[in-house]
C-alpha cells in the first residue's frame, strides 16, 4: 500500500520537523505500507493561519492529489489541521482523500462523548471552529483553549530543548483547563504540537485521550484503502464530489490540460 502524506510546511521532508514527522508516521504504519511525505515547494509554506496565504498554498495540495493518483498512490492524506484543499481534491481524484482535522474530530467522537481543541494561537481558533461547523460537530465540542505561540516560535522547539519543555507544559495547562470544563478527549490542533506529543509517546492526560491526529490519519488512510479494495468504492462521486463528465469534461481538459480530473469520463 502506498500513501501520499501532504504537509503544508515548505519542503517538509528536509527539515527537523520532517525528521520528527517521519518517525511518527513510520511508527504508525503497517509493515506493508509505505508513505511518501511531501511539503509544498511553490510557496512559503507558512500560510494556513491567513486566508490569502492559504489560498496560494492550497492549489499545490490539489494538484499533488492528482499527481498522487497518476503515480499509483492508494490514498492522499492532507497532513494539516486546516484540511486545506480537501473538498477540491476529493472532487478531482478517485483515490480516498482524508484530512487531518476531519479525521481527528470524527475519531474523537468515537473515543468520548465530547472533545475539546488546543489551538496554537487565538488567530488559528476561528479557522478551526469553521471546520467543526463544516463537519457538523458543534454539539460535541466543549471548548477551545488557545496557546500563546506561533508557527515560527514552535520551530525553536527543534533546537531548544528547554523551549520544547515549556511548550509541552503550556499545552498541559490548556488541557487541564479543558478537563475542568468537562472535556473527555483533547485534540491538539497544530502539526508541530501533534508531532512533539506523538514523538514523546504522550497519548493521554489524566485518563483523557490526547488525540495525536497524525497517527489516526495514517491508520484511517490504510483503512480507507482496504475498504476500497474490498468494496470497489470509497468517495461518493454523486453530488458534492462529482467530477465533470462527457462534453464538458472534454472542454475543461482542452483549457486546463489533459491531466486534470484523472480517471473522469
């Protein structure tokens, strides 16, 4: 089985973050699974907090999903809590497309009666609340606790062990406040935080699961592939994720190129 793991950090595979992410992904895989890990190369990879910058990054995600299908990958995993490009990629390709946020939230609902989010900053919080609403899970969300950090500040953790300890302590303080509000599952809502906790083997806090969604994303990717192999289907192509067909598809390909919407007829 071949999975494509798409990060929205720039050239993830050659960074300290990428090294730690690789360890987490490899620890989650079945022996027969290989995961291609790739960041973005055509943009700065710092944009998911800001809508204009996310817009620039998302195009590369969508086109990489089509590339993954053409190159024989069995599923495409969007490894960013924004789920940037998930709807467009599902429309564009026929292999399963899973997002870190959607996967994490639905699994959290199987782990407990409710869940809460720890975001990395106040700026990031509204964007994630939009995802909660999009996935219809507002009633299962107890609360959100933002940390006082940023994407650039978190990079210090890879070279400053004391800063990493301080960030983990800050996460624990947020989790403590969420438990006091009745949270049953804690979801770290940021790739760096997820990687730090998963790499350290921190999956629980005071009997509440810490849902380190990268692990869940990889395992659900494997399950989606197995389901498709067993049944012949996974993503609905009726309605929201339907691709163009017939004469209109031909017109689209004449304008955008023959490789768009691989597998569509």
